[in-house]
């Protein structure tokens, strides 16, 4: 990629998959990082983190999940293994290997890729990671299922999003939330999101944790509402990564919920860049 291309505003590119296209963008020059958002989010979830990584000398590919953002809604299935398949295909498309940064559902997908294709993954950054199914009771599961029914999923997600951003909210949170909800209100996208919530199962990721050999950084918001004890969840993940080439690192981000990459981007960027420095040299073009 030329310097002029790296400096230009990113445009959406498309990865062709058997049942549809995955939207993504690429910026920067250097070792490849693949940034994957969580369920219900857009690739612009990394809008504050990506510039710091690009400036530090990395090629940053930010991708939408299938059925989200600029990706198609023509897929017959959604969830962790499907997302892992898309990440694997994107790294193949871009060439070489990559560090995967995955948030929430995408963290579990990153675990699957690292376990099944170790030659592709030089490191994993797991942000607010769902790598096992939560121990929610039957009532809570029923409530969430009803809340994400296609008919009103956009309206309900708009009301629910602030709880996931517990702590400091991004300075542009109101605008970003409107962008997310506008995306969900497009024909078929609410249905695809609803299908994602119903089909997502984190068991495949949990079963792969002990097979990951790549170095791992776990970033958890101290106020992440998806976990009864975020620090304990991070420790459990670290203890489960028994085959990693070194002790997994854990960073707890203060005053952040499920999305520390946009709630506390400076703290998150610092942790990610320190981790990346341990994996190998950066691009000389900084």
C-alpha cells in the first residue's frame, strides 16, 4: 500500500463470502491488525482506537459483522463460528498473519481462529470478551429474547445501549447511537441482528480456549455490566489459556463498561500498543 493510499480517507471494501459480502476498510502501513466489533456494534466502534494504531505503524483492517453495517444480510447463519470464518477469510484476503482485536462476541470468534489457524494469528486482544455462555437464568434469557424480537429490536437496542456503556460514555455517544440505530432500521438488518442474538452460542469459543498458542491480552472494563465480576471473568479467561506461549496479560479499564475501546480509548490504546511492542517490530514508516 502506498503512503498516499494510507493517508486517504478509508473507503468500504467487500470480502466475498459464499452467502454474501463482509464490509471492511483498511488504513495504514505495517503489520496487520484486524479489528472486529461486538454484536449490535459497527466497525466505527474502533473510531478512537484505530487512528492511534495506524499512527504507531500498523495496517488496520476494521470489519463489520455479517448482517451489520456495510455487510450483507443474506447469510443463513450468524454467531461465533461464522464470525471466525469471516475473520479467517479476511486475513487470507489481506495476506500473511495478523493480530486480531475482538470485542464481545468477536473476542470469542478470535479465539476460534487462533485455535484453528495458529499460523494466521500472531496475537489476540480480547476486549470485553464473551468466550463462554453467561450463567443467566431462564427468565433473563426469555426477557432478552423478547427484547431483541425483529419487530422492535431497533427501539429496544437504543434504550439498552447506554447500560452497556456504563461509566464514561464517548464524547460522541448520542451521534454514534443514532448511527447504530439507523443501521438497524434498514430493511432486513433488524432481522439479521435479531437472528444473531438468537443463534450466538459461546460454547465453541470456550472449547477452544485451551488450544490457543498465540500471546493474549485481555482488556476488561471495570464496570462491564455483562459480567457479575469483570475482574474474575478476566482471570478465568487467563487461567483457561493453558497453551498460550506466555502468561496472558490482563488490563482492567476504570470507569468503562463493555466498550473500553471507545469509552477510554487512551488507556486502551496504551495497553494495546505495549502488547503489540512485545510481538515484534513495527513498520518503519511511522
